[in-house]
C-alpha cells in the first residue's frame, strides 16, 4: 500500500460494539441488558422464521426475562411503506430496543424502524445524509449473510414506494449499537445467495480501495477484505459447511463495511441503486457482480497502482508485467471469480434491455458515489458501461 504523504483525511469513528465469532449469538441477552433493554422488537423476514431462527431467539430471550415482539414482514429491497408498518407495530408493542436479524434488507429496515421510533414523519423525510435529528432506539444487528456490512455502516437503503426508486438515509445516529457477527448463522446460506452477497462485499472493498476518497485506514481494511474474499468465496459457495470460509467471508464483509463509511464507493454501486429500482428489481449483489469488472476496466488506467494492488490481493502474478498489464489483471480476476461462483453473465439475463439504459444512467449520475470515482464520469460513460454489462 503506497502512502500519499500530502493527504489529510478524517476517519469516522465506528461506535458499534462489535462481537465476532462462532456462537456469539448466545450473548444476545447480555448485550440487550447492557443497553438497558427490557422489551426488544425483532425485525426479520419470514424465511428466517421458517428456518427456526426466530423461535431460537424467542427461546433465548424468554429464558433471560426479555419478551420479544416480532415483525417478520421484511422482503428484498424493503420499502418506505413497510418501514412505516413495522414502526407502527413497534410503538404498539412499547418496545425499548430493536434487533435486526437477516441480510441487508432486514438490517437496513431495522435501522430505519429504530430511527422512526424517535423521529417524526416518514423515513422518506430523512433520505440523504445527516438528516436524522433524534437518537434512534438502541439496535442490535445480527447479519445472516456476508455481504452488505450493514451491521457496521451508517446507511439504511430502502425503496421509495411512491417513486419506486431505491434511496438511502445516512447518519452517524444510524450505526447499530451492537453487532453480533456469528459465522455459524451463514452456514446454511444457499450457494447463489452466498455468491451474490460475497460479490457485493468484494465490490465494497474494491470500490472503497480504488476511489479518490480512500485513505490509509480504510485502505488497509479494504485490501485485507479483498484478499480474504478472493481466497475464500469460491469455497464458501461450493462447500457452505466450511466454517473457515464462512468465518473469513463474514469478517471480510464487516471489514469492508467499516472501510467504506468515510469513503463512499464507486460506479458499480451508483448503478446498482437504479438497477434495483422501478420494475427491474435486479438483486443488488448480482448487479454489483456484473457491473464491477466493467467499471474496473473503465477506471483502471486512472489509478493503476491501486488496481495492481487489487490484482495482487486476488492472487494474480503481476511482478513481471507492465503497470497497464498488471492493473488489467484485477478486473480479469473479478470476472473469473464471478464466473466461478455462478453469477449470470449479463444484466440482460435479469430483463434489462437497451431501451432501459438511458433512465438507469440518468438516475445513477446523481449518486454521491460518482463524485469519488477515480475517473471523471459522464452520463454517456455510464451508458457505455451498462451496454457492456448487458
């Protein structure tokens, strides 16, 4: 990692109390009691109830004298109406803390619900950065996927259901109070979801590491995450019971989440928001996995040293190559990884068509992630990237 000694930077503190390791879920009662909670409210999805995880939490908390109210209506890309419904149920339950259990949609919904317990109006009033006024209820985040890093980020991403477009609220007040990162909860994740969420975590790490806002603290976390994902994602997909792979993938996801808080990301994530909007609803991880190597190819000559480091972290032999050739190994390695874990070859397989490109590019250019991208980007550039990703 090369240092820019003329760089000045700010690294946002991560106030989340992180507990990581196999079996840490069992400490949930202690963590809630440390927050002063007596009536927790669980935000999760029906699939985790069917898998028995909700019942497991109910039993665990009941034995500690903590009755649990449950909202299990979270869906992929949950929206503003669902957040309002869950917040209404929370208020009726008189809960004093929120537990989020699940993937990114559940954790982001739980963050928003905790915020709406103490702030007026609609969650849509808080879209943007640092608009939340009152401190949310204490919140414990329990990820069951290794991808979004939502358990350690200041963002809540959801769908504006009136406009049918994905939006985000960001605030230092949205950090979970506690993160319980238990790799055992990811062991039964199906291979396609393991692959998509893993590629999302890789996208976080690479776009954080290569963008113009990156600084040494984020860079160290992101580069280590890239290396772990490159080494362990294939195993996690092909042999989900391999606990070493599951441990490494969840750790990499969490590290990338911490890294990206002060840096934002890049064009793949700028594009993923509208690709997950309207009637497209392309799954976020798939959108990232497909667009990321195209974006890297677009960017690599603007920041070749960083892309060479990415290639090295992914295990590519680059010592005898020119800088241009070595940097190009980075996006070749990402394409190879995506192919090996079964990611579809293009956005067209999810229904995106040439006639949709203009509206997606026009929405993506508004993203704050464009401003930190290492190469200056126009709407036409985004159109070309989407065309290549079809």
